[in-house]
C-alpha cells in the first residue's frame, strides 16, 4: 500500500470527517487569524512529516476526526501566543449563544511530538469537545495517534475519562451548535398519459381510497437526550414517561420519533427521570420534516397488518387469512382458509389500498402421518424424511402459527426434557400444561424451527423451537396433488372467485374495518380512514382486432378465440418432405394413426407433408432414443418427431439437447397417451401440425400493423434454482414488417455478469438480422421486458435502457431510431370489473385503464386482453421505463395487437407474444437443454 493510501481518510484532502471539520473551521476563520495548513509543519526531530505519518500508518490504526482535531489545536498553538485568543474566539464562535469560553494555550514548539500529544490529550479535552460539538471527540483517530506515538495507555484512558466527565457540562444543547434545517419536499405533479380511443365503460377496481384528515400526517422528530444516553432501552423508558402528552399513536426507534400531529414549536423539551440513577434527563424533540405519503408507504402497511391481527386473521407468509371461516374438502383431505392480500401505495389520484381475495390451502394430514407413510415404504427412512420435509411450512392449530421445518431431530422425542424457564420439563408435560393436549405417540422424532425474533433495542435473536409432528399440519400443494386433475378442479370451484363475489368480499373487508372500533382507531389515530366503497372509474375498450390468413380475414369474436377458423387456412405453410417418426414397437399403431392424420389435416391447411420414415425402437431407454436419432440425422433431414410411451423429463431433455444444441434440427415430442384416444385424435393432431409449421419457419396468422418500419422485441430471464447465480436470457425480435417472423437468441449468463451486457449482444444480432432481410434498419423499436419487479424499475430505466440505446452507435453506420422500453408485469393484485347497471362482470378483452390507479411517477396502464369462463380475469400492467415518443393510444393498441400473435394459442394471451416467446425459449434452454441452441435455428420458433 502506498504511503498516502495508508494514512487514513481524515488526512487526505476532503477525504473524510476529519478533513471536513478542518475545512469547516478554516472557513469560519476570522480576518487576521493565520491560516491552517492541511499538512503539519516540518518537525526538525523527524526526517520529514511523511515519516511521521508513516509511523502512524505503521501502527495499522485509522486516523480519524479525533486526530484531526488534535492536529488543529496543536498547529494553532505553534502559530504563536498572539494567535491563541483567536483560536479561542474561533472555537466560541461555533458554540451555542448561551455558551462562552476562552481558550488560552501555551505555545508548543512541535505538535507532532509525543509530549505535545499527551498535553493536548489531557489538558485540551474541553477545547476539542467545544469545537467538535456533538461529535465524539475521543474517537479512534486520536486514540490511534496517541498509541502510535508511544503515549502510555494510562494517558489515553485519562483523556477519554476526562472528556466523558466534561461532556454533559459542556454540551447540553448540541442541536443549537449545528442546527439542522427542517426538510421540505416539493411535490412533483403525477405523470398523466391517457389515451382517447375506444368505447367508454364503467369500471370498478379493487382499490379503496385512504383519506387523510386535514392537519394530520406523519411528522418526523429527532430525539436528543441530555446528558447523553447510550442505552436504547433506557431511551424508550425516558420517552414513555410522557405517554399522556405524546398520545397513544407514536413510533420510536431510539433516535427518530414519528407522530401524527405537529407540536406548536419546532423544538419541544420534556424533563424525564433516569430509571437507574433517578437523575433528571432532558428529552428534546426537534422537528425535522413532515413525511410525504410516498415516503410513508411502509408505515401505512404496518398499520394495515395490525388491523388484520385485530380482525382475528392469521399471518401466513406475507398475507393474512381467516381461520374461523374455513372451507372443508374432506374427500381430498384439504382445508381452504380465505384471506386478503393488502397493500397501500400512492397512485396517480392519491393514497389507496389495494385489496384482493386470497386463499391458503391446508392439509388435514399431519407431519406424523407423512412420516408413517414414508416408514412403510422402507429404504433410507431418515434421508427420505429430510429430503421431503425440510423446508416445508407447517401450521400448529393450537396457536394458529406458521413454522418452517429446518431440521428433523431423530435423537429426540416428546418425552425428552428441555429447560422451560429454568425448570426441567418434558414436551409431553409442556403441551398438557399449556394447551391441555395429550400427545399420543411418545416415540416420534421432533421437528426443529430456527425462529428469528426481533428484539426491541437489540439485535435479532435466534430462538430454537421444537415441534411435535402430530400437532403440525402441512400446508400448500405438492406435485402429487397438482397432478391430480380431479382435486385441482374441485379446488378451483372454491378459489376461482367470480367478479360479483370478489367485489362483495372487498366490501365486507371495508365494513369489517370501519365497524370495528379497535381497527378503526388504529387508522384514526394517524388521521386515516377508509372510503366506504371500492373505487369506481372509467375505462376504455379497444376495438376488436382483425385476423388475416392467406385467403381470408375476420374480426375476432367477443371470446377472442379463432381456433375454428384455422382448419382450412393459414398464412404461410411449409413443405415437409424428409422427416422421421421415432416410436417404440408397442406404440406402432399409435404412430401409424398419427402419421396418417397429420398428413390429412396438414393438407387441408396447405401444409404439404410426405410420409415419414418410420423408426421403431425395441425399448424406451433414453440412450436408445438418442443413439438411433443420431444415426438417422443427415443434411437433408427436416424434422424429428418422437413418441414417448411415458412422460420422463430426462428422456425429453436428452432428445431435445441432441436436436437443438448438437444439431440444428426442429423436433416435436409427444406422449403416446395424448394421441391414443381416437375421438380426440384429429383436434390434437391439428394443433401439433400448427406447431410443426411454426417450428419449420411458417406463419399462422397476422394482424394489421400500420407502421412498416417497426421492430418489436421481447425479453425474459429464467433463473435455475439448482445453480446459484446461473440464469438464461431469452431474447426475441421481429424481423419483418408484419411482425410474423422472429429472430431468437438464448444465452447463459454466469454469476457476476451484468444482464445488460448479454442483452446488448442479442440486441445487436437482431438488428443485423433485420438489416439483412430488409436492407434497412427499423425506424421505431418497442421492447417489452418481462421479469422486472417494482424494486428494479429504476435500474431498468437507468441502465438497461441506456445499454440498448448505446447499441445503435455500435453499428456501422450508426443510426438513432425511436426506442421505447416497456416493463410487463403479470403477477399483480390489481383486479378490474365491468359495472353494467349494477351487474359486476369481467371486463371485455381490450379494456384499458390508464388513470387514477396508475403509478404516480411512471407512465403506465392496465390492459385486459383475455376472456375467461371461470373466476376473475387478471389484467396485465405495462410500465414505460423509457419513452420513445409514442402516443398512449398507439402503444396501448400495439400491446393489445401483440397479445394476438402467440402462435401456440389461437386466441389472446396475457402478455405480448414476444414476451411469451422469450419465456418459452429461456425455460426450454434452462430447464431441459442446458446449452445454447445452434445459431441456425434462430430464425424459427423451434422452442414452441
């Protein structure tokens, strides 16, 4: 390390607190007072000042503000006795008007010598404290400098003790020495960008206005104690002595106090008595700011969570559920708790509460039941139990609390003894005494939960909680339950709530809060109240889109489903002349029926398919499939179709990797069960034929795109849970004016690599491909970015958008198109309902809401693009993080058009097609292929 780098921040120009103090005092120097140099004067007893500094750094101790103040006083002494009064004057000039002092010091020849330092350390503690104010004068810097210059430890201790004794006398009013201004905030006007096109409809949103009483808000006070009090617990006790004056509504963290009202004076003092010494302590409250609603969101949500507990709800993860109104499903051994997802935020039209219905699925089986089933299967029981149970959440019904299984203690059981508040007790006796529960199985192992408790005024404490398996009920759904169609259909009848029932549940929640005196007082104490009804506003419905095929066109129906129109016509059909059909010998009949039906339905749609080469296999082993397909691949092969007798992820991944990563051959996999039903065979094969046509480079349909120089891109990221830090970036971009042909790239991204760097490479490749096909670059680019949460919006706007813009200059020749970047969020709690003369229904596809409930500081809108037959439709949230000059109407219409262009579904989807394409690509590569696909496939939708 260099000499300068090892000195410390306080000694480098403007490098730390010490340097800043020196600069501040130098700025207050009176006329005629000698200037203070930054570096100490040369010492004849030392080789150089740098050598002295190197001695300090050799001690490997920091040199901070304490050392800086010592040097300041020493230098001013060196400057002569005539300067001493000036030093005193300068020091007193920064004191409170109620204080005065005169510092007269003898002249010292060498400020760097050990004797000088020891004199300053003990004799000038008052001077240091007077100048520094409420900053700690005896910090690490002065202590380190004393020790580095061989000052005895006794002298150091005496200096610290001297300052500690004199501090309460010297500095009773530190705020007046360095007064802080009251912070004021200038509210920026909300961003309002509204479209005009479309038919107006009445919309109800699951938002409730939060009214703030005039004259109330959240006022932030800084709390000071004189004499100083280091114990956070004692500070709470000192402040709580004035509970009647401060009122019940307050929040204090040891330094900052939040109140719902403002005192008459900026500074308000109270007299408290120290709980230990019974000495008087002055408690001073200084107003710092009135917090804006946007800065108090977390606090408001804490109040809402408190209200949920008052209403008797139980917190499970982040949401609250009502255990007193369960929905029982005895046949499935399930129980459903209704609840709410709540969040307060500041929107375009003010502070609002977003509230939606939520459900928590609980099982009526206990952990002990699962352990018994595992033991019956034999094998490595302990290892199996740990693999299955560790990490799961369980509910203990005796106290309605959630716990996470962190460990299984096979060496303990309910008869084991533990320390219960200093008294030895078994778990059997504990549960009998506390909950009157008789534990039946005395030999079952115990479950361990490491519970982190937040201690007021202390660091978080980890508490070990032992749980009895027969008292712990499993929560959520496992893979076995999710794969059971009957159970999931029965569960959907309870969890997929119709619009009318959802609005009624929201109204019931509002009434339960407003009619409960305790819950209502929690809000009223802070000047808040909930509006009596959900929010009503105006929405717009974009005109239905027209779908274009090769020989016909039609307007979409109200359900936005055109599957019946594709049986005889598609936009661009392909020719398949050389392809293989791989199957096991036992599936020969299914393979023959499939190939025959595929050629028939393909012929009607214009897809010319010649008979395949039939490849039968003796068994269904993975290596048998892979080796035989590898042997059949040649330069003329266009397509590989494989029929699997059973569903196995490893076999699917092996064949996909062979065709996609090792060779550039489009492939189609299917389960024999899917094509075994003759009555459904034709409709299923028709969908497979459409999928194959896309994978071979064909196009199914198109919508009207007025702008012919537009490129639309989609981005999504797949995060592999098994590889920390490893992720796959999926990038898709249109390369023709009709937005029907796509260029795609998937790239692995290692840990520590910026996402924007990978995206920029894909973006440049897509621009070059567009130029290659059109002999020109696009004039306008719209990029839909999926997978960005609210906390990443600023990063996306500041960094990702900037990287995309810089890509235009990397091309030759460079060009500057209009670039718009839009974040797409589909996992949201916002719900929109169509209010048709009092009847609450789902809004029609194409409904747009771009005001009132939109973000205050972003250009955003909600779009309903789908039609659902069960439950409530979910809108999609579009947030513009970089504005390329598009009109709101044009961007909203483009987003809606793109929901029609996903070729894997003849209808609208929730997100724009390029986003869904990017998602499918990233998921396929990250989940199955685990390698980057061949570049030759980049101009085809091989990942459908």
